[in-house]
C-alpha cells in the first residue's frame, strides 16, 4: 500500500514538473524571428542607455551604414552618431518596434526589416521619430553580428500631453 502511494506521488510530481516545463518561457531560438527582434530591441535599449560596449560587440569590424545624406559611416562613426543623438535622461526616452519581418534567412545570414519609433519627452511635449530599418546579420565566431544597416528618412511627430 505504501509502495503504491509512493508510486502515485512520484507520478503526480513528475506530471507537475513536466507541465511547468511545458509552460515555462525560454529564450528564443538563435535562428528565429524573435531572436533578431530581441537584438533590435536590445540595440534600442543600448541606445537609450548610451551603452557603447553593446554596439561595439554587436557590430562587425566591416560594419556598413550611411548617414541621412548618403555618406558612408564606419563602425566607430555610426556608434558615435547613434549615441550622440539625444542626451535626454533615459526615463524620458522610449522606443517601439513594429512590422518586423525576416526578408532573407539562410544559414549564417539574415536580413530583417522593421519600423522603429523612438520618442523623447521634453518640456511637456513628446517627439516621435519614425524610421524603417533594414538590418543584415551574419554569423562571425559563432555569434550573430550586425554587418549592415540601411535606414529610410525619419518622420517626426510632435504630441502635447493634455492633463485631464
């Protein structure tokens, strides 16, 4: 009788453990759209935090981007430009990502596009900058690294907060 109860208890516990493992959240697979979206969000958060190290590790040495006027930017110039855009306190800055799409995805190479909205709250006004980005990632030394970035001209929207 006690042996049967132990067996029943063991089965019940294994069932609970299995159920919790099934419902647990885990990190996205390193080849999924969610993985690359997470990288885009991490880059947006690193921009707000002015985290130079994150950019330095994510971007390849041969990273290629262009400024608004079309002039090519080196990795160092891109990082400087990204982190110098606003010196507003981090709690006054925000972002959102939408329309995330993997355009091309093969072993070791991925191209993704999305809309990035970046906002800053200053003097009671919210300014939102919207741009469409196209990112190219490649695997280098076993890690996905950003090799190229194209950005369409940003749109600017201004909103005024109304107190009710």
